[in-house]
C-alpha cells in the first residue's frame, strides 16, 4: 500500500451505516494509510484501532458531537496535527533583518 498524505480514520469500533457500509464509531483518530500508527503516535495493533481507509478524516475543532453521532470522541492531538495553520495566520517573515 502506498503512503498517502490524506488522513483517513482509525476508530475503536465500527457501526453499519444506512447503506450497509461500515462507519467509524467510538474513539476516532487520524491515520495515514500505509503507516502502522495514528497521526498522534498510537500504534494501531496495540490499541486495537480499526482502519477505515474509505473514510476521510474531515473533522474540525468546532464540530459538536451529539448522542446521535456514532463517534463519541475525536482525538484533539490528531485534530491539531491535521489542521495545520489556523485560519488567517500567516507564516513568520523577518521584515528588518539585523546587520
């Protein structure tokens, strides 16, 4: 399997969706397909996380999870690692270098 730069989902449990396709449930982490650990560093085999390569990790820090959602917890470390820069934040640039 190739390494991918688009994170997918690794979760602690799975539920069947309305169309019969398995969906993540429980504790949700970001996972790069081709690696054996989550983005936050948890090993998939030791933590018994299931891989969902067909589900993209498209959660944001402002998402509100309710009891109707099968996902009970989204890892905040994975959220921080996948979101990168904040909205409107520019990269650091030196405007007046020292002589």
